[in-house]
């Protein structure tokens, strides 16, 4: 189950990667930006709404593609076919049923799993055309009918549970925001924060809005925010505080605490990852610098993130993002937000708290983030892919290769044969081994390119 959740969490990044484009298009369509008004703005708005109105399809296609071996397009097609059939069936049974992105997630997982099981199946000679990959959409369609019937008859029980959970979280007010913010960070080492985000950003809460005379329902904090719900953005606003202000301040505390001989090296690295956090909201390269060597510092960061989300909730700050809570999203979505300017003084306050507490935690527990250890010096190599393969125990030890935004996600026969020291020399920020056959290597934004190089090297 844990492996499946990790794989789904990784696969979720494929459809989520489309959302920044949708958010930008929708923002350009509000008609308040110079030279983008009238018909041009309307086209932009329609384009953005087209994506947000079909989130279930994005998730079905994206997850199926992400879960399939070798990311094959046949799985993506199967996900789309399965979703269309399942929705048609359950809506025939219960026209009022609204499964939101859950039906997309379900069909994406199903299609990806069926692809991995049947894509090499050999059909009888007279049915040879329908064998192999071509069989996957067919078998998915049959399963989709079954899923649709089950959903039409029983999903309202699950929906009742989801509604109860949503209302319970909403009724917890600031406490609910604190728990979400804290858990969001604590789940990062396991790569499961995407699962939590899919619930809060795409399912918690609902908002009815009218489009072309048709009443539609937006689910989740993110979708509701871009649909115009004035109550949305409550679970996203606080992340601007930590990603734009808190984490850069923590980076400064780490720099100040670093021994003089290591300051030059530390400064170059910390400036880059802090700037990345501030501008884009990509925080893992910075977080993994101290996650393993200073775990209490990471716990402090998680608790302060929860507190920031709760404080933003308390101050009635509503802000959202299409990608992450960085300065770019802050500016783009500023006019859609409520009380967005309050993020600045709140952020400065948290920057001070982050700096002071981080500095004293490092000093009291004598954490050393940067050392003179030669194993932490990056090495220059002529073939990076081969070096990673060797560190992973060789070709014979590698089962599959994949990546999300910042992590190389490998399935291996045995994680005991890995060379952690070599990974650090290759620029890894950390190595996570959830179990004996799974390893995550935190590389930052170059993770996907390294994964592609490894895949090509494995084929030769």
C-alpha cells in the first residue's frame, strides 16, 4: 500500500504540472490587465476554464500515464476511455452525483495498473490486432462499466464521509489550517504530501458558479479560488509566508551558523535554494539540506508552517497559486486574493521567528549543515548517468526509474547495495529509503533530466 501511495503521489505531479498554465490563462482573462481585454481576455478565460472544468480528465490521463511502465501513451488513452465510460454510467444511475477529481484518480490508478498487467499480453492469432498495448483500453473500458455501476449505487456513502470530513476540517477553523500546514511538511520526506494536497486543494469544500448559463461546482481550495469563491484560498495563503519569507530566513540562519571556512561554499548553495523558494515556491532543495542532518530543524519548520497557515486563516487572508506559493504566483494572482498585502508584514514577522529559532536550534544541538568532509564535495564526471547507475548497485539492481520535480524515484531489487557516499558526491541533497526496494534521491530541479539520462543508459 505504501509503495502504491508513493507511486500515485509521484503520478499526481503530471496533471498538477498543467495547473500553472490554467491559472495564468484564467488570470489573464479577468480583463483588468493592459492590452489584454475584450475578446482576447475572454479567450484566455475560456482556455483556463477549459482546464479547470476537466480536472477529472487531467487526473485520469496524467495518473495513468505516470503509473504506466515507460510512461506509455496507451495507458493515458485507457485512462481517458475509462473516465468517459465510468462517468456516463454513474450519471445515468444518479444524475446528481459529483465525484470531482476522485473519479479521475480512481480511473487513472486503474488504467495504469491494467496497463502494467496486460500490455505484453498475447492474444490468439485471429485476434492478434487486439493484443498487447491495444488490449489495455479495451479491458479498462470493461472495468470502467463496473466502476460506474458501483459509483452510481454506492458513491453517495463515500461522498457523505468526504463531506463530513470536509465540514469537520472547515469547522476546526485555524486548528484545521494548522494541522494541514504541519502535515503537509511532515509528509515531504515520504513523498506523500501530494496525496494530502489532492484532498485539500481539489476536494475540501464546494462552490457553485455559473458558466454559459450552466451551474457548475468547483471542489477544493485551489479550484474554488480560481472559480471566484471569496472563501477559498484559506489553506494556500499561509504557504506564501513560509516559502517567500520563512525558509529564506532559515537559510540565512544556517549561513550565519556555518563555520567560517565553509561560508563561501554554504553561501553559494544557500543563496540559490533560498532564491528558488522565494521566487517559485520550490522548497525541497533547501529543506533536504537540513532534513537528515538537523531533523529538529525540519520539525520546527513543519510546526511554523502550520502556524503560518493558521495565522493567515485568522487574519482572513485568502490567496492561491497554480504552481506553488512563490513570488511569481503571488504577483500573478494578487488581484484575485483577499488581504494579500497582509502576507508581507506577517511574512517579515515569521522571517524573524524563523531566523532566531533556527539559529538557536542549530547552536543548542550543535548541528553542522556544511562540513569539510570530502564526501560532500561535488565531483565532476564525464558520464553522470553511469555514475548514478553504479551508485545504485549496477544495472542488474535497477527495476525502474522515474522522477518528480525534485526527486529521482528508483525501484531497486535491494536498497542495501546503494552507495550513499557516491550520491552525495553527485550532488544529492539526501537519500530516502522508505523500504528495501524503494529509494528516493533528492537532486533538486535536475531530477527529471537525470532520470532520462539513466533510462537511456540502461537501454544501451
